[in-house]
C-alpha cells in the first residue's frame, strides 16, 4: 500500500488525499485527472506534448484518465482528437504511458465513439455519422469545426442491427490496442450524449429491434461493449463513465432513475474497476459558475456495490466532503487539473490555485494553454507545509472526530483504507476527468 505524503492527519481514511485500493492497483490518493479533451493531436496521433502534459500531472500512485480517445475515425467529433485504432497511434500512446509510469503514476485510457455528435467533415469519406437513431441533435447544439467555427451537427443515420456488432468489435480492438500501449486500464465513455448514451436514453433511442424499446434492450449495447473491452483488459481494469442526471447533447430519458438502477444491477454482476458518474455541477452554457440543482447521484451510490468516482465542478472542499460522507470513493477534476499540474500537492498544502484560461482549452497550440501553467516553487512548497504544520499544532489539543464504522454490507466497507502519518513520496489521490462532453453545445461553449 502506498503511503500518502499529502496527508498528515490521523483520521485520514475518509480523506480525499488518503490512499485507496482500486482492485489490484494501490493508489496514494483519490484525486483523479478527469478526461479532458484538449485538441492537440495531429492526424489523430498523440504528440510529444501529450507526454509532457500527462507526465506533469503524474504522481506516484496517482490515477490519470486520458482525454477521450476514438475507437475509429467514425467515432471522431472534435478537431484534432486522438484515436487508438492503428499502430502509429498505439506507439504514440505507449510513449505517453511510459512517461507517466516513470513518475510512478497510473493511467487509464478513455475509449470514445461520439455517434451522432459529429459532422461529415470528420467522417471517413464524408459519410453520415451513425447512431441508435436517424434523428438529429437539437438545433441549439453546435459542433466545433477544425478552425474553431461552430456549426449544426450533421444528420445521422441509424445503425442497422447487423452493424452494431461491428461497433462493439471496434471497442474490443481499441481495448486490445490500449493494452498493447501499456495502459493500466480502460474507461468506456458511456455518458454525455455520445454513442453508448445514445442507446441508453429513450429521448434518443427510437429503435424497435433488440437494441431499443425496453430498458433491458437499451442497455444491451453498453453491456456488450463492456464485455468486449473486459475480454481484453479484464473486468478489474475496465470502467465506465455514465451521466444519469445530465441531458447534454439532447440525451434525455423519460425515467433515468429506473434506467440507471437497472444498469447498476447489471454492473453489480461484474467486477469493474469503477463507475465514473458526472453530477450536474457545471453550467452547460460555458459559464464558470456552478448550476443550482438538487440533482445528484446519491440514489445510484446506494445501490452500487463497487467503487464510485464522481466528477462535475468539484472544489477541494466539496471533494473532501464527497469522500467523508461516503458519496464517492474518488473524485475527478478537469479544469482545475488543467491549470494546476500539481493539483494534489496544492490541495494538500491548501495553496492558491492557478486560474484556467477557457479560451485555450481547445486550441491546437502545443504549448500555450497546454504546457505553460506553472507548478509551485520549492520555496512555496516549504512554506505551505510549514503552514500546515502550524495548523496541526493549533488543533493538537482537540480530539479527532471518530470514524464512522461501515457495516459489512456497505459499499464503502473495505475501500476506505487508512494510512500511517508519513512524508512519503505520493502527494494526493486526485484523478483528472474528461472535459470533452461538456462543451460545444452552444456558440458560447468552449
């Protein structure tokens, strides 16, 4: 088990910066890099700058999730997005993985197919995008084109029943390629209105075959994708991202609670690495403020027996509370991790965070807005730890709150692992999450 250098309190088993066991993988903290689309690939191939971006955010025992990586060219819906369907891409990703592993980090590859959320420009031979439906996206949803201009999404065509296994096979081959590249695991993008979500939600899926109609049928494609990916990675290194309470890109459902409770009952039969759920904390119109909403994923947490990761505009404080309350086992950060390569350390010493520049999120510059965010200096780190030490002294006379003992049936039992006090090498448990799905739905997004 890794010991976390970021945590110096004794009651740390429910701390965002505490160690955690993810199947056979030992994490030093629960701060995860969310998948964040950055549009820096060239001809669908990751560049040397990708190695630097991910390695800068790697910490020993810290989990990173890549930006969304397309399983085929037909799965592309963003300019300069990377893929993992050919040998050149696999070799480029291998270099990224090696750069993270040199820092002792853990990295999962997020596999993605955008389905109808695309444009003929991105499709092989200018073909129509494919989906569970032939219905177009809402008119107020716009796609970003290569030069930054916005346009309406191209009308899709509905996949035939016979074509669907071919898409499942693309996911299987992509997972095999991820394994070849050395990734520690794979996360399937099953949310935010992309292809898997287009099968889940009845506001999109209007099929009358075995992949449409009932909840069981609408979950069939997603479960087949999970099975295909797990055949290459193993269940313990396969995860899925879903968005039960998000209607991005027109992904609405008449009864999302029933839909995702059924999906969770199916996932409970599998030994997945984790489920990654997005809460509606971001503003879909591109503003930096948080949405005012009572929607959250607590009802699904209660029913899921495995590891749950949450994302969606979390701060240090709200992330800490999510772990303390048992709402999540891990928390992923996108925008904050973009602008703060050393985010777990900054959380640990409560350092000031760099502000992010939204205007550079999706440009193609290999440095500006990508590699130019500063880390803390050694003096700032020393001063930060000194302040934390002073705070601890002022609290030393106070008793630490008792940890709540979870019953054996609790989903958090055995997963909130305590750690001794230490100055060891790993500073946090934060994971970076994908940013892709929450953009390009209006001219103001970006």
